[in-house]
C-alpha cells in the first residue's frame, strides 16, 4: 500500500545502478518527497554529495530531474539568469550540466516530489525537442495521477526488488508523457484559443466531402491565417491543410471498408481531383492501394 505523505514528511531513496540497468536505456538514480515547512532551512542536509546544494551558490547535476511542487511557492533560477516563479501545480525539468538553483519562500515553504534519471532514451527525447531548456517550468496543475506515479516510484525504489529499475523507467516515461500532455493542454485552457481550434476542427469535419481553404477558414473565424496555422499545429500536431487531408483519408478508409462504393465513386464523393490522384495519395499515406485496404480491412472485420 502506497504511503500518504503529510506536511513535514521526508522520504527519499538513492539507487544503485548496474551495467544491465544501463543497457535498458533509462535508469533512475534518486526519487523522493520532502515537505519544507515555513521558516525552515532549505535544502535539507541529509542528501549525499552531488545532490545537496547551497541555494545561494546553486549546483550542476549529472542527470535529469523532475521536481513537482504540490504546495507552497518559491523561485527557480538558471545560468542564463532567468527567474521563474514556482507554485503548486508546476513541474520543473532540470537538465544535466546546467547550473541552477531553486528554493521555497520562507513564509510559505513547499512540498515537492522529485525523481532523477538519465539514459539515451531521454537524451533522444530531448534532442527531438519534446522538452526544451528555455521552457523548463511547466504548468501541469495539481493532478492526482501524477502524485500517485511519484508515490509509486518511491515505493518501488524502496522495495529493492529484481528489475525495479525497469519498473521505474516505465514510471519516468509515464510522468514525462503526462507532463508533456498536461502542460500543452494547459496553454489552451488559459484563453479562448482551444474554442477557436475546436470550432475549426468541426468546420473541417463538416466539409470533408468538399474542399476547404485554410485561409478562408481563418477569415471565417476572424483570426489571422499565420496565427491560426501556428496555433492549430501546436494544438493538433498538424498544419490545417494536413489535418484536413488526414480527415479525408480517414473518411475514405471508412467508406472503403464499410460501403460498397467503388474507388472511383469514393474519389468523386470526397472531391479528389481524379481517381488517379486519390489512388496515389492513398497509397503514399497508408502503404496500401484503396482495393488492398478494402480487402485487408474487411478481412480483419471478419476475423473479429
């Protein structure tokens, strides 16, 4: 049974990592929780060399760390001289080799969960740009599932069972994925942006049997096209034209498997320039010709 932490509780683990653990591609060095009451010293002095730091002098880590603030307020500084406010519901991502410091305000203190990890899996994720040093304080809100994941990690680290490192690596990936999703969606909850994008998606769905001009769509939404294109891609992962193309292909797949319409009829219904254009586009994006997809899709349905 996972432990429920109270104010003034402290619980942290430092793990031994062997060569086999490193072959997995992601390993955890430390995980913990600490509650810092108001007017208390920070950081606590019970951490080993390499983790303990003087808040005024700062430190440089050899690993990545996620630090999740669930109560209180404080400040975070980096070597670039950037200052970020920390409060409950914010997650810090610390990068290896980066000078930084952070601390709670004396009048508030704070509660923090943290986990330190490294490995080529995470390095690749960072190189791909999923997380960036210029945006390392992320708004995720107070999320019960995130707290449960940190608690689970502390529990697994404390059990010291076989393959616990592999279990912990899965938890780290889960936390990273949730952090990415929650922080991106929080951006759109702050204003009316999400409503505009959802409205655009509905209009695209309603126009799937026709064509739609993204610039005209932006005009109908009373927003500039350049802003619309950027925000739409941030929100959905697709540029507007690409997203509309994906909608058409999704509808084409449904029509191929679920109806008796010919490929020529489907191309006409979805307003493609020609059957040949539809055939070429479909093959490029799915790896199947339309008839191959129809045969494959119906075969799968019969097996089910």
